[in-house]
């Protein structure tokens, strides 16, 4: 009996570890760009970590990665069609691809923008044209599909639908926008409609929905150009807070301890909102310390980290919004991820990647390398915009049709864990 219980305990630990290493959706397990992995390098060699593989045939676009067990899921445009693509994480070889949408054209770059969401046996995606689909994770077989435009009255945003769908229990949520209701909730099993939020009719932009649990009440929080808002599990509007977003509202909201943080670029800035009383939502502070265009902001130990336009990499206090420090000499504008005490920063213009030891006390470069080769198919206006993904001791990056995998694990640490 003791042996059996010991076996069960070990199995649970192994299962927990495996799950902790997965990156099943946009910005990771909790939609915050934080990986729970340990045993990673604290400093990189002169030429950066070892490149494990490169895949040069995954199609154009800005789709990020979902990584579950030994499979990576993404999207790409190839032969005038948008595909969901599954790769083997060990060698980067393609396992399957499934067409989900027609060609999406845009002056900043053609192709899909969504990061797939993996839940159980299925993969859920949204194309730049507004096609929502559920596919079998095993072989890519299509289970169901809907259109945010024809089925829910949505309108494709100027630079394409870029949201990554949220799976919450047996539900899928996403943002068609428009007069029929900004947010729609579907049954993830068959795509049938649960509700559409007809009491709020803001247009869709580029942010993704998050789940917030304020007290005993679960709510869905989304940001549009003019409104930050929370919806009940029935699709009722619980609260709204005005916003002055310009041109493109992109970063995903951040939630912690009954407060929601948002930021936008184009000189707009950021703010923190207290939603503990949904009948009397209060703005805690608002300023322009963080003007994050895209690339993301990470909340860690009471401080916010991200790139603020025209200022540089920035550390901001969560409680009062005050500037702690900024740094623009080492790395320029880009996307950010976090794991095992370090930030992973990717320059959008050059493809330079930096390992940063960042705390509220300062910014220290612990290694850097240059993505190679870079895409020759990227449109001149487009940049390297896919966020870093950290899973299973590997760092995954992308420049259009080229996907890169690097080994960032530290063998010495693994021996002591």
C-alpha cells in the first residue's frame, strides 16, 4: 500500500511538472507572459543559447505559439490560404496542417495574427478574417467553425482580427465587435451560441479577453478603443471604464487583487482601475509612464515591466503608477517574456534577443544573440512582433515563415533540482 501511494505521489508530481512546462495559449497558462519553469540558464554563452532547430516553412503571419507536451501549434499563410500548423518540438518537423481561412492581405503583413489555444484534445483558433474554428489536436481534423462577421455581425478591424480566443471551462469567448454585441460566448464543443453581449456594442480591436475573479464573482474583462469593461458569466455588463485609445489598442489587460491595468501606445498611456465594487468602479491612477504599443507588459512582485514608446524599457510601480526606472541603451523596442528570474526581450526591428535580470533595482543584460536567418519575405512595414514563448526548457521565436527553437535549460541546475 505504501509503495502504491508513493507511486501515485510521484506520478502526480511528474504530471504537475509537465503541466507547468506547457504554454497552452496566448501569453502562457495565465495570459501574463510568465512561465513557471525553473532550471534555466542565468547567463548565456557569447553566441547565445544552443539553436536546436529552425523551421522555414510555416507560412507568413504573426501567429504566436501554443506548446503542449511535445507539440507546437501555430498558424501561417501559405499558397494563399491560412493554415493551423502543428510541429514536433523535438525536431521542428511538421506533423499536420489544416486550412481554416482564405488569404488575409494587409500592408503591414499578410496572414494570421492569433495564437492558438489548446484545451484537452482540441485546438481553438481565430483567423485574421474572423473565422473561429475548433480542430482535433491529434490530427488537425476540423470539428466546427463559425464566422465572427457573418454569424455575429462583426467587422474585421483595420489590421485584421488579432485576438487569441479564451477557453473557460466549457466555453469559448472572443470579440466580434459591432452592433450585435462586442463579445460572444460559444460552447466549445460545437460552436453554438451561449450569449452575445448586446448591452455593449463597441468595435473590436486587438486585445484579448482575460478572466478576473473579484470576490466570489467571475467576470470577463476586455478592452476596446473607448471602453474597458467587465461581463458576467451570463454576458451582462457589470461595469465600464472610459479609455482614450488611439489608432490601435493592443496590449492585453492585467488583473490582480481586484484591480485591472491597461496600457496603449500612440501617446495614450496607462491606468489602474479598482473593480472591487462593480457598481462604483474607481480609477486609482492614470499617467503616461507606460505607453506600450505592443510587445506586452508583465506584472511581477508589485512592479510592471515593458517597453514604453520613446522612453525605453520601463519599470513602473503597480500601486501608484510612478516610474521606477527606464533603460533604452541596451535593447530597443520589442516583446517581453519571463521565466526563472529573467526577462526574455526581443527587438522588433533587428531580431536581437536579450536575457535580462530585471528587478525594481535595475536592468542587467545577462546575454544576447541575433536571430538568424531573418525572413526575406516580411513586408517592409512589418517587424518581428511574435512574443517569446518559453516551454519545456526551450525558447521559441518567430520571424514570419521562420520558427526558431533554442535550448535555454541549465544542466547544472537540473542535477540539483
